[in-house]
C-alpha cells in the first residue's frame, strides 16, 4: 500500500535528490531482509534503508535531520493518496470497529464519562492518523481531537484525528 511505498519514495527524494543520484525504485523487501523491517518502527526502517542505499556515506551526524525530513516526505506521499490506496493491504482486527463504536456510544458511558481509547504504533504519527481515517476508525466517534500538537508537529489534513 501507500505506507510501504512511502519509505522508498522518502529515501529517494531526501537522500537521492540531494546527491543528484536517483536510486532505482524498489520495495522494502527487495532492499532489506524481513527481520530488518518486520515489527520495526518507521524511523528504524528509514535508518536501515538509508544505510543500505548510501552505505558508509550515511553517518550518524546526518541521522536526526535526515530521518525527520524523510518522515515528512513519507507523510506527504501518503497524504496525496486516496483513502482506498492508504487502506490497501491493511484492515482493522475483527470486531475493532464495532467495539470502538460501542465504547463511543452514550448509552454505554455510565455517568456520562467517556471511555479513553488509545493507539500504540511505530508508524509516523501523521500516517497512522491517515490509516485510521482510511479504515473508518475515525468514523467510530471513539477519538477526540487534540488540544495541542504532539511532539510539536502538525500533520496537515489530519489535525482532526486525535490520539490520547
């Protein structure tokens, strides 16, 4: 889906574009071994892709600014996709949408207190928000908008999708 393609796009745009070198478009499994990406956070996958792509020319002093740039580029890539493309290849676990709807409903909130719902993810935050929108999690009414940006970042176009 869009999320998987955004990694290679970000590495090529941020690292390839700056060096004047266009890297061949490949998928993550063509570049990294399964244990190097499966279950890893987006940031760690980006670091591993950068190292494989640039080798020793990608130093730890480059790391922070380049990873931030690549995460922004990943988000921009995913944000330009339609919901159907963002949702391709992923799905909520069975029962999750109905459970969130139940938790969000007034009749199940005794005493008027709302049930807190959270999401733990290793995805770039803005991409996780786009996935929630594309999969219908936002439509459950279980999430509330944030009162302030988290981590000092604003993910344009998905500000109304909140995390606790």
